[in-house]
C-alpha cells in the first residue's frame, strides 16, 4: 500500500491506495486524478491494471472526490420525476449490462449498496460516471452530456436513498384524512399521534421506497415487520390468546393486545405458542378505497421524510 500525498488534511491522514490499482510504475496521486481529467485515460492505456484490491481503490477514490471542492456541486435535477425517468432510460442503455436491470448487481457490483451511491455526494457520483475508474473495468462516458449524467445520478439516488425519490403525485392533506378515516391511525403513529399496535410511520418515506410502502399497504402479509408478528398462545386453562409477541424469555411471554394493554403469561401456563403468518394489519384496501383515495394516501405517506428515524433500543446502542 502507498499513502496518497497531497490531499486535504482531513482526508490525507491514513489514506492509502493499493499500488496495483494504478500500476506499479505509476506515481499518480488522487490529487492528480482530480486535477487532470485526461490522466484516467492515460492510466487505462498504460500502467494501470485491475487487481484484487481495486475495489478498495474505488471506495478510497470516491472518498477523496467527496472531500474535494467538486463536492459542493448539487444535482440540479434532484427528486425530479421526469429526470429520474430519463436517468433510468440512460441506465438501461449503458449500465444495466454490468450492474443488472435493477442496479442490484450482475457482472459488476450492486449499486444500491455502493458507498458512493448510497452515501456519497452528488458531485462524487457525477465524476465517477463521467470519468470512470482507472485500473478497473468501469469506463468513462465522454459522450454523455452533463445533463444526462445528472439524470443518471437522480435515478440512482432515488433507488438507493428512499428519501431522495421524486415526490408522489396526489393531495397529501386529503391523504391524511383517508389515513384517519380508514382506521390507519388506530394502529400507526405519525407525528406522535396514533396507536401502538402497528409500527410508527414517522420518516417512513426516508426508510422505504414508494414501491415498498405501496406493497406494505396492499399486501401486508408479504413482509411483516420485526416485532409486529402475531402469535397465538394456547393456555392450560381458558381461551386462546392472540397478540404481538413483544418480549419472551425462559420464564414468560409478553403480548401486546389490540386494546394497548400488555399480558404477561408464564411459560408454565402455555401448552402451545404458534407464530402467525398473517399480518394483524387490515387487508383489502385495494377494494375498499378508490384509486384516487389510494393515490392521496400514498402521497401523504410519501411526505413523511423527517431525518429522525426511530431505532430499536438494545445493548448494541451502548
């Protein structure tokens, strides 16, 4: 490994690139790559050779680009629906053959898990698409207009970062009314208001894509959230009890009931405990709500993009 010199102080410390990423004879630094756009092509045609650690070089170069003055550039088409659609067209034409039709990887990496796509700056991703990566099979795109590159950035960010998806069409205020009239607020909380039997929906659109939210509403049994799966307890005496299993140990099981109360049942009293594959969430909204009502409801949920994301408290938080 050779340390890359000439970077900003906050990046240079401990920053290293595998020698084989640029070729053993190459003395190129990351500053050279940023200052000289033609250097990438020179390296690809000269001493640069792919190697087993070139993936690390990709990540480190992306980190360097994100700390450069170019990182201040913002995507002029961020969250624009038409631009995301145009970016998808470009992606299918130029990128899908290596990264897969849905960007989850094929011959090349899963872009939705790439640090540059999922957490990097707009400008860093723009530069990578435009200039490619020396020493890897990622080619530059010299014939792709900047507008097209930004559209591609918009599309990739909308896939990898739910909060950057274009806003869904619809009347969010009417959707809030649908949310309440359909009984959603009986189980779900938004802005501190609502029930506790279902997961909170604050910042739901920052955690899930619009496609995932739509599936959760219309097909609730497909992906039941952790901690919200029902279990049925058959006790030694009395009727069977169904609720959400919130806690369990060697001695007892704690269930949350629909009325918001908890029941603690001793293991000694349990004959059978059966997890349920059916979500406690009401199904059939595709039949009970009109397409207009569903569209407004999804628009309302889509607007829940607060930066605050609730986390489960555990030993891992300490």
